[in-house]
C-alpha cells in the first residue's frame, strides 16, 4: 500500500502510480494491468475507487479493456 496524501483523491493517487508504471516500462504495451480486485488488494481501496482508476486511464487512452479478458496497456 501507499501512504495516501489527505488532500488528493485516492483514485488520482492510484492512477498516478499506474501511469508511472506504464511510463517506466513496468507495464509495457499490450500487457495486462491490475484488475479492480487487484487494485483493491494492493492499495486497500474500494471497488468504486478501482473502477474510477480504470475509467480515468481508459479516458486518457493509456489502457483499453477487452471484455472477459481484462485491461491492457495501450500502444503509445
């Protein structure tokens, strides 16, 4: 888990961590990113917060979701 800053929404902080992992190559293109359940386990967040993280990253074009398969890093 990370130490959450009290003045920044948790979903933004978790999204920042995932963005950094994509940026530094921890998650290369076309690799699966953490599921909502995995985000919950790693960061201690609620389901709705994990869903908001995924939604934000999809809207930014950083990830895409394949129904039944999971979410993956998009080609940059």
